[in-house]
C-alpha cells in the first residue's frame, strides 16, 4: 500500500516518526531517489518539505488505523 503525503515543517517529522513506531510492521518513506525507514528519526530529517512523499507498507497488514493517523499529512 502507498500513501501520498507531505511534510510541512520540522514538527511533522517527529509526528511521522511517532506514528510509525506505534506499528509492528515495516513502514518506509519513498522519495524519487531514496527509501527510508519511517521508524528512524534521523533519516526522516533528510526528507524534503512541501513535496510529495510516499509512505509504503507491505500488503496484507491492517492499515486502517495508519490511514487515520496519516490524514493530517495528506493533501
């Protein structure tokens, strides 16, 4: 599953990391040329602001709660 989202400010990085660490399954953030673990705070600080990013999770996991958590980041 892919979720398109944007980070608007530094505080969004911390919020995204907290969301990701609440889930047992792997959560990745993809840019055009990078793939970063959403549970690694330092890596998330390298992401660009105000650009489309993709949150990628494996198929077959229950992602309904994650979708709700990500709503503030989605366009």
